[in-house]
């Protein structure tokens, strides 16, 4: 905990956290600096006036990334955790299954693991994931069209949503921007959240993937509540869903990195 400290120190630390994580939260910063949340809100307002960040509900995001870090930056975070999550999640899938896979750094790792399973049908809005699946000739790959967003390496928007609505799958495998113990799974990007929501609507089961950096956080878009999450694969050992009724449905699979005990 960084007790006291000047506003300049807080501002510099906030910008450093934004650079590393892409977003910050008022509650977390207030605890870290041991100051009132209103103090943090004033800090964020000041930094926004200098065009150094963008305030959102509950915190702020990196304005330089247009509210979302690009894939190259996201892919560098928690690499070992994402690989462990990918292996555990792929263990749920069996030959003959049909999958929706949305685009994200964790779902790319999942695709690298699941491509070893023969005779799948994979539906994705990501050319990157479609290319990975083509390494296994027994996998049928359907690439969803739409507006291609280069920073996210994905097709989004109305066309993508319409394409998804015409298809159905056994599983929707979704990368998570944030998971909130009370609300459910969340995303910082409106269009990505809409794609994830449509995929889960047209699937029998939802598998959500979240490394520990996403746990006990929140974002501006709710993808869905816990009542719709069938499986959560995470590296967070202490995560528990607040709603006991929803927790009955959601199976939590703990993925461990090589240095952790199973």
C-alpha cells in the first residue's frame, strides 16, 4: 500500500498502471494509495483534462489504445496462465463438437490446444484463429464476416452479429475482459461484448476463460450473468461466485501453471 504520497506521485503511478494493464479502477486505487475514492476521481478527472486517459464508469482506460489494448500488448500479459487455461479448457472438448470461439489472447492459446482434436467444427470471427484451425485438415472452419478491426484482429459489428445468428454450436468459448463475483463476465469493448453475447445465445453451453488478472474486476459491458456461464476456467484459486444459486450451475475449473501444484 502506498500511503499518503503527493498527487504527482499518484498521477504517475496511475499512468504506469494504465500502460501495463490498459485500465484502472477507482476502488483498487483508493485502497492502494490509502485515500478516499473521491480523491482518486479527482485525479482521474485531472489526467483526463490533460488527455492522458479516458474516464469510464468505475475507473479509467488508456486513451492511447482507444479504450482497448491491441492484441500484441494483451498477448504479453500472463502468458503461462493463458497456456494453462487453454489446456484445461481444451480437455472439455471432444471430437465432433461444434464451437464458437471469439477473439482474444486467451482464446488464441485455446485454439492452439484444441486444434489437436480431430473432426471439430469451429466458427470464429477471427482470421487468426481460423488460420490456426486450418493446421488440422479434419477441422471444418467457418469464418464470420463483418467489419474487420485491425487492432483487435477480429470481425465485429452488425454483419458479424447477423452471421452468428444463423449458426448454432455445442459450446461458445469466450475470452473474458473482467469477471465480477456478483454480476458475471464483462468486457471493456462494446462490439466485442455483443459478439460474445450472440455466440452464447446460439450455443448449448458457455465456457469462459479468465486469467487471474481478470478476476474480481469489472468493465463497462456486461456480457452475461453467472446463470448463463456453464464452465469458468481460471487460474485464480480464491475466486468464488457471490450468488450461490448461480454457483450451482457454473463449474469452475482451476488451471495451474508449471510452478503451481495441481
